[in-house]
C-alpha cells in the first residue's frame, strides 16, 4: 500500500473514532461498566480463538529467531487471558472520572463556575510486544470515555487482531459503538507516522515501550504526546542512612524485577559511609548476580567493572548497576540532575534535613525516601489501573490512572449574564 | 549571526535559566513575593527609562507605516506602566502554587504518598506586540517557581529589553538569581526556531498571539506546547431561549470587545424562534455597527452578507459575525463541532434538558449557559492572574492561572519499605 493510502486509512479510522467518541462521552457509568464486563466475558468465552491467533505470532517469532524472553512476553496462556478479563472487571469497579467536578465556585456576579472532567476524545496508543496492553488500554480508555486507536507491534498482530475483534463484538453487544476500540491499519512504520501526524483527529498519543520508540514519537509527532516510562532510577545512600534499610532497598530496587522502568539503575553512596557500606552492598549485589559498573572507589572491590558516563546515563533493564561514591548530598543531587531520566529517585537517610533537601531538589516524577524505587506504580499507588508512567511534566507525571486520561472543561451557568 | 550561532546563544540562555530555576524552585513564598514587589517598585521608579525605550519602538513602528491600532498596543504610558506594577503586586498577593499537596494518602503498607505541585522549571513565552506581557509573564513565572525565557515581537524589542533590564536588577536586589528572567537573544525567526527545538532545555512553550503564530509553534516545536487563545466562539439561541437575555448576550459577546479571543464570532438560532428573533437581533447588531454574514434565512434581512463555510470557520476579531438558522439543538451541536475552535461556546435557553445536552455534547474549554462568552477569562473566573487561555486538552484547558504553571511530583516516604 502506498504511503498516501495508509494515511487515508489511518485518518478514516480516526474519523470513525471521533464519531464514536461523541456517543461514548455521553455514556453513563453503568453503560460503560456493562461494556467492560461484556468485554471480560467475551475474552473468557473466546479463549480458543485468541490463543490460536497468538500461536501464529509465537510460531512466527520463533521462526524469526526472536530471543526467548521476548517470545515469552508475546505468549498468551489461559491464565494470562483470565488476568486480562480480571483487569477489565477491575476497571469497571473503579469510579468514573468523567463528570467529576475538579473545582467550583459561585462568582461575585452570581455566575456558577464548574471545572469538570471530560474525556480527551480520541487516544492513540503505540506499544510493543505484550498483547495484554491491547485489552488494558481498551478498558482504561473506554472507562474514561475515550475512543482508542491501538497500534501494537507487528510481532503481535494476529493476537491483537483477535483480541480487538472479541472486544468490539462485546462492545456492540453492550449497546455501544464498536468503533470506540479500533486497530490502526497497516503494519509498516508509515501507519505509525500517519497516526503521529493526525493532529486534530487524534487528541493525545501515548507511546509505551523502549526508549527508541518513545524518543521517535516525541520528536516526530504533531499530536500532543504523553511520554512514558524510560527510567534511569537512582538510589542514594546518605551519610545518615540506616545501612540495613539501605541494603534491602538497593537489592529490592535492582533485583526485584530488572526489565521494568522503576528498577534502580544507579547507586550513589555518601563518602562517609563508603568504607562501611561498600563491602556489604558489593557482596550482596554480586551474590544476586548483579554486575557493578563502578567508579574507582567501587573499583577497589573484586569483580567491579569500571564505569563511564555512558554507564551512568544507561537504563540497563538487566542485572547491571552503575555505582559511585559522592562527597556529599549536593554532589548526589548534582549527579542525579545530570543523569536521571526523572522517573524515580530514592534517598536512604534517617536525617530529616537531608530528606527534605533531596525531595525539594530532585525533580523527578517520584522522589522516594527510605523506600524502593519499585513502588512507583499505579497498582502500588492504589490507582487500580495504570495506562503507563509519565516522565513528562505536562498534564500528568508519574503513574497515570483513569483521571489522567481526561481533560477538563469549564461549565459556566448564568441567567442572562453579560459583561 | 549564523543559525548555528543563534542556536548556541539560545541554548546558553536556556542553560542559565535551568541553573537559576534550581534555586528558584527552592525559594520560599516570602522570597518570591519580595522579588515581585521589588520588580513593581523598580518599574515605577524607572518609568523614564522604559518610556524612552518604548518611544523608539513607537517611532520605528510609525515610520514603518504600522496601523494605528497596532501602534496603540505597542505604546506604553505612565498609566500602563503603573498597571504593570500593580499586576506584579497582585501576583505577589496570590497563594503560592508550589508545594500545594494535590492529593495524599497512606498506603496499606504504611507508605506515605503525596502528590505535590512543583514548578515546570524553564518556561518559554513567544508573544506579539504588547510589551505588558513581558512583565505579566515574568511575574507569573517567578511566582510559580519557573525561570522564563521571553521572546516578544521585534517591533517591541527596545521596550522589552528595557523592561527586562529593570526586572532583572530588581530580582538581583531581592536576592534571587537574575537569570530567572531572560530575553531570548536574536531578532530573527531563527531564534524562535532554536527555542522550539530546545527540548530538554525548555520544559514548556507558551505561544500567545495570532492564529498563525500559534499554529507554527504547535507544528514545529519539539518542546511541549500549551496552545492558547484562538477563539471561534458561538452563541446558540435555543427554541426555549428568553429572547431578551439572548439579545443582550449576543450583543455583549460580539461587541463588548472585538479583538479578544472570547468574543463571539458566530450566531446560531433555532428555527422555531427565527421569525421572532431574527428581525430584533439583525437590527440590534447592525445598530452596533456589526456586519452579519448570514445563511439564506438571515439573508432575507437588509444588509446581511451571504455566508460561506469560510465565514463560519473564521475568527473575525472585528465587527463581523457569521450567522445561521438551525433546525434543532442537535444541528447546532453539529455545527459547533464542525466549526468551533473549542474555546468558548454558549447556549441561551430556559430548557434544562437542552442546557444539559449542550453542555455534555459541546467539547470546548468553556461551555456557557445563559452567559456571554466574554466571561471566559482568568480575571472573571477569579484566578487573579492569567498567562493565557489554553485551547488544548492536555495539561490545562481554559484560562490558566498560577496552578496551571506547575507540574506535580509524587513524594513517597517509607521506613525501609521494599516490595
């Protein structure tokens, strides 16, 4: 298909999404929750269909020599499908963000002013391997009143097509317009480009995936973007740290799950506690299979690799960590300002003044005191559902739940008021 | 100067702004308010200097044959300078948005979660003729903890340079870093381009001015943008309207001030009241000097020009209004969805059901019931200060006051918590 044809096709689904979004914006919570339960039921009833489509994707990935961990992400099982259904039911159980009055007042002239949450309208999602994102995003967008255009990776195309077919049928059964959930047509980069250029047709784009994907969307899109999920997260062990807590936090932040954006990628230690802490933390990390890329102070320990600036800038997403000793708190802050991706950065300290200064000076989506960076998560924060973790400053920052998937409008009610 | 040199110069001021923003983010409300009063005092004390610079701009504009209304916008007077000082004092009197806890809870595991307002960091303002925006923007940014890079129009370059020199001296006197207020160097479009490409160095760009300026920033910028102020605003007179209120609202919305974004540009009238209302509204608008660009129903009246789709799409900013009769409420909503710039749209009706449906279905920054579109304004809404009116859905929508000039961060406090 030519680039122009793909553009036309993408604009056509966007137009259908816009029309569907007008009805969805007016749907009641009860209508939306009914659709979410219908989607969950349909996924449960049509396991075989989705698993068969997924088997095609898995077979193709294996034939292409895709690494086993990527194939595992792609693979659906009855348990994973049940989890997708449960996710949709969980979203149905959450409050409807649409219509929430964010603020309100009666002005001196008697005008009634209400700032009310409304859907964005049409949301575009661009994401990589995991097919469960397809159902999660559809559910969160539907509940927040948004029509969604889904552009998963081509490696998951059969799975995504099967899931979307099931979900659309369920939406129709529940009495809503199926076009609130649509796949973006086309499997080449041209269709992603068309989506990024559909300003006015798509209200917001949310890329989820690796740093390369996100950077390209942020740079090329004329549609407003919510940037997500690149995490070069730090743990700073202060002079006044309880070193037992510090050890537990560093190990948890690095090793609890390595492939996630809230995993720690860099360790900073105050010089005053380096002599005491370094032998312990080096041994514990190495016992857990972690390779340390350290400055000369760390380098004095066996098995530590020398670190370059590239290491400090890196989001490893693996059993690797960069490490340095810093002369004081301000040096730790300066290091974090230079290298952090402003996702999640933690201080371990019993010193209230140091904690206050770190919290005020470190400008990240989440700043943690005596807690693992792994807590930056919609589920952990109690949001009930998460569409991603924003690392930008505009609109939403940190884990995004249902309220972050809305805009607002002012409703001004008078009785013939003029200026 | 070469494009590369200008880029370097713009990045250099952005870097200085970043450094200054780190200190400003930690400044207390008292320190910031002291600086705002010092800025107001300095502008009052140095009238002559600013007026002399302004006289240069005015002379140049007149020599270039600039239209009188544009020259008037450019011209400063002692009264206008006093108003700028008063604006800075008003901002000092407003609550500090930084540090406000937007939400907070203690999680099941005892972690304390707080979502706190923080400054963006570095804000870029791109704006047209009025030099008062220079002081207004500097004041609002300083109070919200943001370093600002100001890029006014070259027609106001002497005025803006003089105002910024005065403000920077005052900031220094008050003990803050003068680099929280800087002019963007360079007077060609290259410097605007460099600002729009300074992603990572500038956190948000706010263009204020005509539709052309805003469109070009939105399309070319890789820095996140808050789109402001294009207003193709509608007044819809429903079948159940009180026609006296309707007449007053239409006249006020169109003629109270024509050059502003919340002025009405289009009038829609329900067919059932057209026979009764059209003669009155046509006469009243024409008496006020308004040219009506109408559909055939309006065209039956003397002096009404025929309207094309271009008229319905137009933001006149003059004594012109497009007008049409619609068969019903849904046709009014469809017309508004097609042509509105989603700034401010009003319905005049005594029918609660019609008002509810209009409010729910019209997706604009402000939807007004029985009130003039002219009320969409930070001052009217009681915000005390306004940096612009956002017409986008991301981050802020409608009039933007101090809280809209902030982002948030999550502060998570534990006692050695791990997952």
